[in-house]
């Protein structure tokens, strides 16, 4: 392994060698995810069930408020809202933890070299593991509600992959910005709250604001992702491949922007922490 | 045709490497600051070169020491070798798998068990689970943690922590091992064990880059060394020579505080020539402490010697870390701006009219030997007090022309009874 750094003669270290390096460190993602899950669940099975409690309680709260107080008429409302909540939880925890992932690991960054990009990525990955582990709860809720399972459920990994790509892009951008602006966290917090209400988690955008349907799906990838989850799980319907393809394109663009931004920032990481 | 062996590739090569840091006196690290900065321009940023034009090579299989005072750039250098920092200019080549121990147990997570931390730490250095599993038993054995390997490391003692950290490092089969001051921890047995393990690695051809404040460790353990001072590489060569050079440098660059003068002053602090017997004697000692050197660890002594050489009096004191600067008035009189002042007041100076030699001595209190740093001498002439006394000393006296007051005697008796 030979390396050369400093102002390189032609361009920066190329994408291929960086990708090779990330691949060499692939076990780090696994270990960081394992570390995260172990610490979160305190290495106990019960710990994992506790983590399911939050979305289940939220489901109850939303169901009560919307069906009893506000007279929402969406059938099987608990299932409808749970699908959106779990997916949203993945997004909001990834973005919250991902934004600060570099600062949180400052001591590590100052002592050991490893591709720093793996820190925000592992946050998305560990929350994804969390999400996937919680999916059976949705299936259980569907069983209880006697809802129909269709083969389109197999489309789920595609949606998860799109969401993962989108989140990686988002945390790369936000963690890079956070290095320079430490109050990014404050904005992210407010932004997440606003975003939660602007995402059709506990309502159908088609019911609430029919005029804004296409605008929302264009501007908010989470709206598209959750709508598609509703399509295949809640309605048992046929997904529109172009719909996810468009969202995926957006997500990919964010990854590219995030990658470029992150690489520029990570050069100065050692002195900025 | 003779076979020409390719020249051995150096393990580490620095070519004209510089590293600059920008110090922002008003650091803007938030949106809030950024908006404020739009209105009120940012204070000037100061540049600081932690390393400047450093070039050297570490040969394959060599144990190379880095010495230098704090702030000489050693840590920056290690961070450059390990890629934690990127150089501002220059080229760094590191040929070989590198393992850096900048801190024992860096990257350990307190909640995880020793076992999990071994694997996590391995992956931080790009080792797969399989590669770590192969080394696991040896690491645990070296660290003597068989019983505690499944305990979260937050319950480990600092010694256990250090053993596990070091155990991982020496079992990673690094081609280049970077060690920063980590052998200072742990007891004697552990240190010996560490050095034995390092000797093993040396024997197997591992290149070791070693930083220590312990001159003897560098002398005995390293083949070659480099001396850093103020971010520049000032000497490279055999470890023995470099350590000698380093120790010479330590002595040379000891902050030199010097005495400017010692003189009597009047109660307002103005220099005076006239000292009157029986009045308070105020002395002022001016010291020069260049470039903000502190005055800690220095002792000041004032001696009074009469014309015949008899030692009359001596007063010693330890200087505080920050002796006050001399007043503006004194500085205008032509003294350097880094002049500091110490004052001594001897109340009711008891010598009658005479000439006295005044000697101020600045000593180094640190270490075993109290060596004299500087010495300054002057003479004072004591004028006779305006009274009837004669002789060598001017003692406080009072005539009493009355018989003892009877009331005083009674008072004394009462006091004694009261006890």
C-alpha cells in the first residue's frame, strides 16, 4: 500500500481508490452497527422490545387523536399510521444522529485513521437494522386487522433501498455542514418537526390537499417512500416502478452532492473538531 | 550482467512537509456566528506552522525515535504519518500497513465487552472479523484478561485497559507501528512485557516510529532518531547522538532571566541615592525576562556586606510565576519593555552612617543544584540620622526620666493572677 497525499498533482484521490478503501473497511460498518445496537439494547432481547414500544405507543396516540377526536375515517388507521411511523423513525433518528456523528466521535477521529465517511453511513445502517427488525410488527398489526397480504410485499426491499440511499445522501450533507456550523442541530430539530407534519404519515395527501399531491411527491422523497409503502402494504396494490425510480434519482443526486461536500470537509476534519 | 537489487523502499518518507494551522481568535462555528460575522467582520486569523519543510526517511525495519520539547511538532508529525491530518504542502509516503497507538485503547467503547472491543478495534484498522478471530486468543493471553474478556471495558482498571490496547497493537502484525508515549502507563512488569513484545516485532522486521519524553528509552530502544524544535527538523542521526543533542538543547533554551540592577528607592518608588539610618530601606530589583518567560522557579536573594567584607544580612525569597512589569515611568527611562520588578523593604534600617555593598542574586530553585543565574551589585551610602546616637548600629531607643508608673506594676500583677 503506497500513498501520497498533500496537494496532489492531478485532481484528488480518485473515487475508485476511495471505494476500494471503503470496501476494505467494510467490516467496520458491521462492527459499528453491532456496537450501536448492543449499546442501545444493552445486549438484551428485552431492550429490543422496549425500542418497539415507542412507535407502538405513538400509534395508539395518533389513532386516538385522529379517529376519536378528529373523526378521521381512514380504515385500519393504526396499521396505516404504523407503516408511516416506523419508516419516519428510521429517517428522523438517522438524520438526528447522523448530523452529529462526526463531532460525537471526535476523540476517535483524532486518534485513528479510517474512512470518516463510514461514521454517518453506519448511523443510517444501524437505524436501518432497527427498522427491518421492527417490520414484523407491521405484519403482525396487518394480521390482527385481517388485512390482505399480496405478493407486492416483495417490493419492500426496493423501497428500503431507495430510502437508505436518500438517507445516506442526507446525513453526508448534514454531517459535513455540522462541522462548520454547530447549531445545525437546532435547525435540524425544527426541520424534522416541520418535515414530519409535511409528510403524509397520519393523513392521505390526496384527501387533505389534492392540489398539492404532485408537488409534495416531487419535493419530499419521504412522501413518495411512505406513499409507496402504503400502496404495497396497506392497499396491497401494484407499485409504480417509475414513481420509485424518480425518488431514487433524487436520492442518488443527494448522495453525489453529499459525497463531494463530505470529501472537501473531511480534509480539514482533524483541525475542526 | 550483474543483477542490481532494487533500492529498498523506505517505510516512511517525508519530503518538504509543512503543516499549517489557522488560529481564529474569534472562532465562528455556527450559523449564528456566521450571521453576526456579516455585520461585524471577523477578527484576523493567525497562522501557525506546526511543521515546516520537514524531510526525512525511515528505513524499513528501523526503529526511529522522535524527540523534542512539547509543541515541537511531534504529535503533528505522528498524525501526518497516520493520515489523521493531511499536510498543507509536501509529500508523505508511507509504505506498509500501519498501526498507530496514539493512545492506549483509543476507539474502545466503554459499554462493550473486551471481546467486542477487540473486533471493533480491529475493524477500525481495516481488519476483517476473520483476521481478528485468528489473533483473538493471543491478544487475550497477552493482556492476561481471560477471565474478564466478556466484561464491559468500563469496568476495567487502567492497567487492564492498557494491556488490552497494547495487546491488540502488537498482534496486528503491523509493518509500521507508531507509538506515542503510551508506554508511560502501567507498572514495571507491564512495561517490560511491552518492550519485550516490541523487541519481538523489531526482530521480525517491523518498522517502529517511537515518540517518548524518556530520553533513556529512546537511547536504548531506537536505532536512529530525529530532533524537532519549533516545527523544524534540526537533526537526524543515530539515536545516541540525537538524544545528546536534545539534552544540550534543553539546557541552552532554558529561559534566561537576568538581573538588570538593584537600587534604593524612596517611598514613591523613585530612585534615590540617600538612605537615612533608621528609616525604612526600600530596594528595587529590576529583572529582564525576555519574550514572556515566566519567573517561576527562580529565587531572589539580597545580601548586605559592609566595607570590611562582613556579611551583615541576607534575605531570600521565591519569585512568583508572574512578577509584575516595571511601571511606565521606569520603562520610559530606557529599560526594555520586558522588565519586571521585585521590591524589598527593610523597616527601620538599623545601620548607622556607613557604606554598604548591596548584592542581588538570582538563583534557579529547580532541581538539586541551586545554580546562580545572575548577580548584580551596587553600593549604598547611609546618611546619619539626625539625632544623638553614635556607633555601628542605629537602634531604636527611648529615654525615660520618670520612676516606673505604679499603675503598670498593678496591671502586670493582675494579668499574672488572671492566668
